[in-house]
C-alpha cells in the first residue's frame, strides 16, 4: 500500500503538500470547523476530490477538497496493516458467512456521487472493518442486490436455499445483510422457511451508510459476527441498535420484530416480548424469557423454502369502499391477513364478502392494527360473526409475520383446513405464551 | 326508591331473607369467596337473578344468585340519594353535553345476557356516576348507536353537525362517548371537520364495560367532565387512561393519537409527541409542548362536516400481487393513502400504476408503516421516483389521520392540486414541527 493509496488529482495534491501519508493523524480544517482523525486509503476509483478520515469512534468521514482550508499532520502514523483473507483463515478462527442482499451495510460510499456500493470481498471487508479479522474467518458473498422495498417471496426463497447450502458447508453462524425497510417481513419469512436451523442467523442492516460518520453499520456487523461465533443458540434473529447510544445491540426474535421508526438507529423493536438478548462489547446478555433453541447438527437440517405470494395483507379502515374489498378478494388471492381494529374486527357489512371468499377455498386470518395485545374475537358480536364466517384468529401474531407465515403455509400445506390449523400453531415464537407477554 | 328497587324473584328473595335494603353494606359469599360493598338498585328489567354491589373503588359487580351461598348485612346504610337533573341545573353549574355514539362507556350491563345498553338520561347518568352531579349540569343525548368498527365518514358528519348545534346552544364543553376500535380515526376526522371549535371536545371510551369492576369508564368520564368545565383550551382530544393505574388520564391531540393495544386500559398513545396534558384528581397538568388553542367565541364557528369516502388506506407489503393494487386503484377511488415502508417506499414495480392513477386525477399520499418518525422520499431512488409520479409526502402524519384528512380535503377542495396542497399544510397538529417531535 503506497503512501497515499487511492488518492489522485486535487486530493493527492493537498495531502502531498501537507506531507501526509496513509495512517497519519491529520487535522483537516474547513472554514470554521476541523476534523481530526486517521487518513485512510481510498477505494472509490472515480473520485479524486475527497479526503477520507477515520474518526476515533471507528467511522469514516469524507471531506470535499474544495472545502478544505488547511491540512495539518498532527502525528506520524503507521499505514494500517490490512490482514489478508489467507492470513485470517490460517488463524483457525471459526467460519462465518456474510450473505449480502443489497442495502447499505458493509458498503463503500462514493463521496462524490453519494452512491453506495457493497463490499464484495473479504479483503474489502477487513479493510472497512479491520476488527472483523480478529473475530472470524469471513466468507462474504452477494446473494442478491435488491432494495429492501423490492424484496419479494421469491427472494426469500433464494436466501433460504443459499442458507441451507452454507449450513451444509459448515459455518459457525450466518450474517444476512439487507436494507431495513422490509427486514421484519424477511426475518419472519426465514423463521418459517429455516425452522430447525442448527446455527444462528443474524440479520443486520444499517439505518445509514456504513462509510458515513453517523452509521450504525459498524457496531451491528461486529456484534453479529461476534455472536455468530460465540452465541450458544440457533435460529433467525434481527440484530440492530438497542437504543440511541452506539454501544448496545438488541437481538430480536425473527417473528416478533418490527421497524417502528423511519430513521432512528433503534428503529427495530421486539413487539410484546423482551428481545431475546442484548449484545455489547462486554458480552451477550440473554434476557429472562423462554430460552432460544440451542445449536444443533447441520446434518439432517432441511429448509422449507417455498412461499405462495398470492396472499394480501389488508389493513381495515372505516368505510372501506364497497368495491375495494371485493376487488381485493377477486384478484386471484388464496389468502388474506386482516389487520382488524381492536380485538379483531372489520365493518360487519363486509362479513358476507369474507364468508364467500372462505367458502370458495380462501384462508382468512385476523390480526390487530393495534400491534400490541392479542385479538379476542369472542367478546363482541362482530368478532363472533367473523369466527362463524371461518376467519382464523391469530392471538398476538404480528400482521407482517402472519403475512409471511400464510404465504409459507399455503405453499407447504395440502388443504385450506391444514393451512388454518398450521396458522394457529406456534412454530417459531410467532405466538407469545401469556407468561412471557410483556405488554 | 323502594327498599329493594329493581329486584324481583330469586334476587329479591335472597335479599329479603338477609334483611337487606338498597344502600346497606353487604357481604355476599359465593363458595370460597366473598364480596363486600353497597347494595345498589337495579335498572335492568329482564334480570331477576343477579345482585349488584358497588365496591369501594366505585365500580359495580353483578353476582349471580345461583352462586350465592350467603348474604350478610354488614352495616345498615342509607339508600343513596340520587340527585335529580332539575336540582343539578338549579345549582348553576356549567353545562356539559355528553353525546353518545355507541360503545361501552356510560352503559348499564344486563348481568344475565352480558348485554350493555347506554344510559340515556341525566337521571341514569347521575345514578351511575353520582360524582357527575357535583361537576356539571349534564345533558346526555344519543346521537348514534353504532359499533366503533362500523363507524363511517357519514357518521363523522352526523357527529360534527350535532357538535355545531350544541356549541351554538352554549356549552362549556362536550364529551363524545364511543367504542375504542376506530376512536383514533374519528378523533382525526373531527379535528378537521371542527377546526376552530371554541370549546374542548373530549372523546372518551372504555376498554371494559362501565358497570364492571375493572372498568376504566368511571375515571375517563369524570376526568373529561371536569376538564370540560375547567380546561382553558379548546379543540378535539381523546381522553383515556395514561397508564395501568386507575389514577391518571392522558389528553391526546385528536390528530396524533393511536390505539396501540387491543385490551389494555392505557391502549391509547400520542405518537411522536407528548400528550397535550394529563388529568388526575389533583388537576390538569399541561405538558411542555406547543400550547393548545385557547377557548373562543361560539359565534362565528362553523363546522366543515363533509367527507368523501372514496379514499383507501393501503398498507404496502412485499409482493403485493400484480392484480391487487390495480384492483384497488380501479375501484372508483379518488384518493389513496399509502402506508409505505421505511422512509416512504413501495415496490418500484408498482410505481407506474400509481403514476397512471395520479395522471387520471387521483391524489396519492405517502405515510410510513413504521408509525414513528417522518417520511423522507429524497433519500433513495424509489422515493424520488414516487415523488416524480406525483405522490405527496406527509412528513410524520399518522396513516389513520391522513386517511381522514384526505377524505375531508377531497370533499372540501375544488381540485386535486388544491387537495395536494392542503394535505401538506399543518391544519390541526397533524404534522409535528421537528422542535416538539419526541421520538
């Protein structure tokens, strides 16, 4: 690695004038402000107009050369010694697979265009997150490159199948990186498709790009990698910031997690239950709830990766126009998950349409748009009428989880009756026993 | 009022044997348990098999005569002296209007059938809640009798019109009692229809029947009545339990409140903001946020009670089947509110359909299914494409509030462009200034 690796043109010029080399501690002054940190090498090949400084907290910041008034070399540093994948492998560390699907974690930022591109090799990952090379022998791989809002059941299938293969190859754990928009849906879907998974799979994402100073990517990835090696439990979990500090991660059960904020680092929350545990640099702290399943043998594990996408999630609201529900139910669906009001209701005028759909072989399930608490359809007339029409009450199952489960159940059950029965079974923690219900 | 007013048959027999009269303190033994409280008169005419006891905490409990092993008269009491409406009126207390729409607050329970029926006269209300007679001169009235899940925009119109009339008659405040299922939607709808309301309107409900021991109706109604007299602010609010204790109520702005639990007393929460205030028997405590509007003059106030129900609230989810969104958009709608993912996204494959709907004169708005935080459609490609397609981003407006507002705006604006502009204006606190955003 040369003295100013990756810097060209204006950025190389200003750094050369300051006598700076990669690894030096620099104070970069811009107008009234200044940033102090370690000069890191560039990988973005089209950008010669930014200087990238690694701050004390581990995050990188890119500073436009145009704005720089002065660069002062505060201390002579050593060029960082990036560890090669071969060297990491030779250490005998446990193997951890990172499956990339798109999204902003483990990405580089082109500071000129703002574009992010995924890190695709172990070498790049170790250079972005040097700490990883001391934790595990990482095998990164891009499985998909899809925005989270564009992920569909066919992508869940692709992921589940690849996870099966990776498990058979023998890994200590798996990290799935993805955009956060539909992470809750994916976590639920994989919880059913990968029942009996013998290792832990941690889904991580980032609310901000991994190469930006305020990113949460760094800690999420380090925590997930550490747990992939150390955790004594298996299964599908979402690992994201537990609070607004940058110190503690929450480990959420894949079937009970929801994105509850558009932009906060701690957007993800366990619904109605405690998170399975928390991670910080002090270790894993498992909460007092039902113990997560222990690790198992890779042999004998088989995914059930199929989903039937012909299912709708319908949030009920006052005065759903007459044509609306009919249009939905007539659009070739095999199943509907309602987000009803309160204990599980829709307008009683719509019940006949629902009955007709059920009588025609459709499966209709009821959850609540309240999101916390359980549906109880025996309290009021409307609920009882819906039960009589064949609607399946889903206790405290999250609507998003119910959608993924119904797509999975329809693809794997032989009849509507079997599907209805499976929907009411607690397969992956999606129905909370009252003893551990928190709110 | 006779010695055993309202009791007949088996219930009268067992009470007569015990020498009990209305107002006596009784210990009623049932198998291994016993209940002690004051014998209250019955109003339910078809039930001769229950004894109703008022507990110390103010709640009534009905005990089936079949289960009673013994009744012991613990103390001689005085038959409660119910205050007549004439007497209350003569005290010169401020007038408060209670508008009933159905739901379980201010109801009597028929303990035999479990059915609840609303209290329809001031006399009944004063007998159910004697404390009310010391607070205000109450005028109760049944405006509607509809389950909350069956409430529609046409009902919102009926309520808004009646509120206008009541305001013109001169009242200190208005209490609207209703079922809780769609209370958030109604509160939002009335916030727009009753902009400039010169008195406070408190929407109250009960998560459990008002004549049952665990009911929250009592405190909700007493608090709302007290504030209807004492509060120095006007506008539309939801008043429900602030926590699981039975001591403190939260006053939620009508546009920022959501039912977040299927059954808990404190199911209602202000979203992204502090409640406007709290009420307890110690008084009203206004929180430090934007001050609510002060009371005004009844003269000059005019409601805008119309709503156009041709609007859908569509929660986006992964793999919305191709026919689904088309079916919705083709079902005669004038507007759609999306609950998008994250910062305000839907699958990019659906954007063309949205564009077509907008080009055909439809209004499409974007909120987030995250429920907390703001949409920001400038961050990612998908958001920018949706903006280009004409989708209106609604900041942190709640999806339910956006639905009611769009129904209201379409009924009151002259064009789609005007509607879009109105949707982005903060008319009733539905868009939170960043300075008071809490989460």
